[in-house]
C-alpha cells in the first residue's frame, strides 16, 4: 500500500515536472519571473501591460533559437 | 464576450489536435488487437478524463479565491502556450519534423502485432491498455486547458462542451474515413491554439496579480495579434537561417509532445 502511494506520488511529480519544466526550463523560469514582475508592477499599469507580453515574446524567440541550436548540436536528441 | 469566443476556439482547437493524435493510436490498437478492446480502452480513458474535469475543476471554482486561481492558471497556460508555440515555430521552419500520423500509425501497428481472427472479437489486454494510455495521455493536456480556461472565467461547462464537441467531431470523421487523419493541418492548429493559450496566460497572470489591462477583456484579442505576429516573425527568421540541420524523425506512438504531451 505504502509502495503504491509512493509510486503514485512519484508519477504525479514526474508528470508536473515534465509539464512545467521538461526540456525547456527557460520557459518555466520566465513565467515565474512574469508572476514576480506582475506583482511588482501592478500599480504601474502601462509598465506592466508592456513588460509582460514583451517578456513572453522575447523568451519565446530565445527558447526557439535555443531549440534550434541545441538540435544542431544533438541531432539525435528526442523531443 | 470576446473572451468566451477565444476560450471556445482555444479549447476546441487544442482538443482537435490531441483527438487526432489519440485517434491514430486507437485505430492502430483496433486494427491490430481488435476493435472491442480498443474502443473500451478509449471509452474508459474518456470517462476518467471527464471525471477529472469535474473532480478538479468544480472545487477550484467554488473554493479557491479567483485572483489566486487566475495567477496559477495564467502561469500554467503561459507555460503550455509558449511550449506549443515554440514547437510549432520549430516545425513550421523545418527545424523539427512535423507530427506524421501515418508514420505513427505504421509504427504502432508494427509494435502491437496482428491479433488472430478469433482474438479480434475477444477482450485483449494489450489493445485496451494501448488505447487507454494513448487517449489518457493525449487528453491530459486538454483536461488542463479545460480546467484552466474554464475555472478562470467560471465557464467550466462551456470549456468542457467545446472539448467534447471536438472529440465527437474527430471520432465521427475518423469513423467515416476509417483511417488516421493525417491531412489535418495539426501544426497550423497548434500554432493558433498556442497563440491563444499564451495570450490567455499572460492576460490572466497579470489580471490575477492586480494588473488592470486597458479595455479589460478586449486586451485578449490585442495580445493574440501580438503573439501571432511574433510567431510569424519567428518562423520567418528561423526559415531564413542558412544550413538547416535535418529534423529528427516523428514522435513514436504513445510519446507525448507538449511539455508532457503533444
């Protein structure tokens, strides 16, 4: 019973780790940064509404670039 | 109003993409191990996914403060949306192989092996498990999207109905043509859904933290336009890069894509 629960927790943890971090930890880190920035800038309306989407866009392009360069280095890496 | 339309489109699109992928696995299991077990596996997974939506989504709406819920949901949607967009850009620009339903069907069929004639009518544990696991894995992301978008806007029923409509549509088309739907422009749908999820994610994340977007819900279409432009620019920039490395083979059956899945 204990072992089954432990295995269940492990599978659950694995799912969320893969879902949130996986092979793109930069996306997860960026979203955490966005949460912090949103709270910091919540009273600076214009700064917040510009910073949040711009940060998301920059991270997307950066991560895509990283995916491309990593793929060139490791063509066999499965993703 | 605009938020509801985008919600329905995002859930319907995401559900269509995942349903097409799940259908390939169910068809492969049905063809090789017998239809009874494959269909039972699919039905069992769909029931479990529906129970998950109700068991997790309803308490979220009733017991979690809406602002906290929107920050968490926004973060989840942003991670998922950015991840889908990243893959869609890499695929559209030729840096990653596109999802090939024909190849996945052939691979799954080969790995499962053919059932004997007599066995096709009996229950088959392998066929059931493969279909169940395939539908469950592909459906898990849809469940997350349904719960996230539905709970953050208190429209869980609408989100669940949009997902169910996509499952029914893809199943009916699959039944009619009796083969995997390799002609569905999965990457295009994935790009559109990725743009919507990212837009919703950034919007709800900010809204939950106390940022007031200009025009309230009207900021969502503006964000969609922005991320669509960024994605198009990303594809164009990546295409223009010289010496593109060969893309890797298509995903193997049962393998998930998004972060955890497709």
